[in-house]
C-alpha cells in the first residue's frame, strides 16, 4: 500500500445495530476497491474483519477491526465495529480516533436501538454522520419507511443524497441527487441514465432540501438562495461538504452490500464528503487544561493508542492514531503517561488479521506496532520533549459480574495470567479478588461479554473455568447488650493454661466496626495480657455465630477477670476472649446484615414506571429522579446487593436495550427476618457439604 498525505486520508467508523450488515458492507468495500479478490460471507466465516473464532462461531463482531481501502487516490481507514452492546468499548475507542461515522441501517429492520445508541455516541463525540441504508435487495426492504424513522428520531437534517430505484428483487440502483442522474446495475455492470419519470418529482423535492442546507452554510449563499438565484454546482458541492463536516446535514445513501450495488457510489461520497484529519488537535497541558495544538506532518510527533490486542503469533499489538508529526519503523517513541521510552519496531497496517508492513506513518493515519512494554490503551506516544497529553478515552464501567473458578485446582495460575492478558486488551473488563468470599470476580458489559472471555481462556490458554453466582459478603452484628464471661482453664500435667475475662458486648452505630474499652481496676487482668484480649476478640470477629460471616459494629468493654501467676499466658487470654465473644454474640440478639448499593438507572421516560416497579420488587428504595433533557431520566435508588444479580440482563430486557445503570457500595443494613433465615440455612448446608 502506498503512502498517502494527511489530506488524502479519511478515518471512518462503521457503526450500527447488530445484524444490520456492517461487516458485509466493509467486505464489499474491500472487494470493490480490489483490496481482496473474493467477497467473503458472514455465514461462512470468511469475511476479512470477523476473523476471531468466537466471531465466526457466533456470527457477530466482537472486536473493532481495521480495513484500509484505497479509492480515487484516497485512503479510507475503515473500522468495522461490533453492533452488540456488550462490546461498546470497541465502538467508543474507534469513534475517538475517526473523523466521521458511517451509520449502517438495515432496509428491513429500520432504525433499531443499536442505531439510536451509536448515533448518541457519535453526537457525544461531535462526529459527522453519513447513513447507508443497506440490504435494499431483501424482502420487505422499505427505504421510505427507514428514512421517515430516521428523520423522526434524528431530525429533519437527515436528507437523502440518493433514492433507490426499485426494492427487494426489483432493486436496480439509485438516483444520484447531486448529479441528478440514475445509476443502475445490470449483470454487475453499472450504467448511467436519466431519472425515471415516476421518481422525478420526489428526486427534485429532496434535491431542493439539499440545496437549501448547502445554502445555509455560508451567509453569501444564504442571501443568494433567498433572493431566488440559482446556486452553481460548485457552490452546492462546497456547501454540502461543509454541512456534513459541521453535522448540519446527515446524508442518506442506499444499496446492497451483498450484491455490490451502490458500493462504488458510497466510497465516492466518502472521499468527497467525509472530513479528513483536522489541522488542529485537542490536548491537555501539564495542569490538565485543554489546549489546541496544530496538526500536520511538520509538527512534533503525537499519537494515541486506542486499542490493544493479544496476537497469538506476534504478542501484544498496540493500534495507534497519529495526530501530528510522523513515526518511522525501527525508531523510538516516548510514552508520556508512563514516562517510559518505547522501541518502535516494524510498523504495520492491519486489514482484518493480515499485516501490511510500512516504513512510516504520517499525521492522520492509523497503524499498529507489536511488543510495546509499558504502553496500554489511552496512552500518548510522542517525541521525548513533548509536554502535552492527548485526551484519553472514557470507557463505561462494567457492571455485569460472575465468579470464576478453574475446573482444575492446578489451573489457578493459568487463569490469573490469562485474565491479566484480557485486562490489557479490554478496558471494559475488570477482575477483582474478594478476600472475604475467597472468589475471583470478573466484571464486563454483559453476560455475552463474559462468556466470550471464558471461551477465549479455553482457546488461547487451554484452561477451562466455570462461571458461578458471586457470593454476597454478608456481615453479622448484635442488637442487644450482654455481659458474659469467658474462662479458659486447662491442666496437662506440667504447666497449665488459665485465662478469665468478663466482657460487656454492645452494638455500635453502622460502619464503626469495633471498639475495645479497658475498664480493669486493681489488676484483675494484668496489663500485659489486655492486648491479647483485644486481639482474641478481633480474630474471633472474623466469624459470626449465625452463619460464619464476619461480625461488625460491636463495642466490647473488659470489666473484670482473673489470672494465675504461673498458668496465665497471652494465648490463654486470647482463647478466653474468644469464648466470651461466642457467648456474648448469642446472648446479645445477633442479626444478619447485607450490603446495600447505590444504583443509578438511566432510561427513556416511557420506561420509568416499569423500572421503578422492578426496583421496588427488589426491596429497593427510590431516592430520587432527575430529568436529563434528552428524553431520559436518571432514577436513583438503594437496593440490596443480593437483589442485583443479573440486573444488566433484566434491564436490557425491560428497556429493549436502552437502559444503562451504575452501582456502587453504600452501607450495610439488617436483613429482613424471613430472608435472613433462608441465607443462614443455605450457608449451614454449604458448610456441611
């Protein structure tokens, strides 16, 4: 692949709902450009950008895949992104490094929840959007229905620059509203003709809308248009380019990726209308303030690592986008986040899994390098003297969780190293070792996300694991007061053991854990043994009397005791304290406590009633609501952690995938008696087993 100057590069994220045809659209553009010689099929697992075994098996995209295409003396850096929202991190990182989003919409299914979500992400990233209505050759394809849905959802500036000629089996091509010509396909060959008479009226109507939007991009053009003067072709073209770039026009094209209809026209339009790399870049100074820096090849080298991949053959691969300057193979770069110098070996372009070695990469381009030691996703690579960080990537917090256990005890180390590798690759994946429940917990964006992590553990590391329900870290405490004594007396022929304490146990306010008070007078318990009493209590509190959960929020006051000048020891007093603790807990009305979490759920307003009803059914307390101004509401609630298992799946089901939530620990509360009985019974059974 030849080298392209910055102005000849277009970076484009291909986004849309799962199953809308993004991967076959990418494949069709690769085929039409001559980058591949054979058109693959998702069903056969032969596409360029879905090459992972899990992608082939499930027939869904899991990772964002690069697909550089050469077309009309331009380089289109296409990134085929997943449509399934468990893998939204891949979409977010791709949008961070591209200048526009190609929104793929199925002509049969229309605007779906995935379309809405990627549109919102593109809006948040201030990305221009170009829409492609795909699968026009399918049964029940309806361009007009899809266009009206998109306009209702995203506004009247969603305007066609093409309209289809026919649909379903009769789909022949499209009317180009910029050229005002019909483009039809027969036996795979493209022909240009006059617009069919039955489409002339609607074509003229949409053409007028395009001209009006083009005129609005410039004050002089606006005046000219309002005074009834005709805009020249050059003025219309320039106005449309500007309107797309400033997100005042969301142009709509159409075609069939499987039949190759409209693909050349789509790529022509991307070259013409998709904005190239900006000549200004946003960065952060040493104090974290936003600054604007010049882009371009002549500037100092700055690049952002936006994706990390573990390749079985070359090891860790870091994908980066160059924002200014250039970088050559076999040089060095400085990681500003880590303060480390990295060796840049051979630089590659990736087309799916295929590597294309290149000598250098210039501003605006996307490439990859293997075996960087200290670099991770979101890091800035630059020249040594650079002081400006490129803005990182904000990923959502993973909330779906499972406990992971190796099927063989000997595989624990393999599991740990495998999970560590996935942490490097995937910023929406998290691992936590819970010392209390002795479980390794993995967190992801959904069940499918975590199931695929497990599948990859088996494929890449040869280790089988089971996903189980995470244990709830319950606690035990007391509601009453008890005065008890603990006596440890043992005679074994030689020196005996003797420790004797009298302790008052009382409840403490929630969250205060433990307080020890020494009220011994007259040396009933010698001072050198008092720390042993406290230590004995602290150790004993690791296990409660109801179900063996740690005890908390207890005040223990040592009021009396006795000792033996020969047989007393620290160990004897520790054991005496432990005996007193067990007796005191039983007599002071012990209760079970459960963790309560703060939950924030963001949903469209029409789902409010269902979500609030569901949270109430989970024993939740609604703490408040806040409208967001975009037709959504944030519901704040406090819910027992035990009731939140698989909530991500339930929320997705209740809101057709539109709901989002976050969860964080709040406090402990007493478990209702009927539920506490079940928990205690269950844990007794587990202990017996």
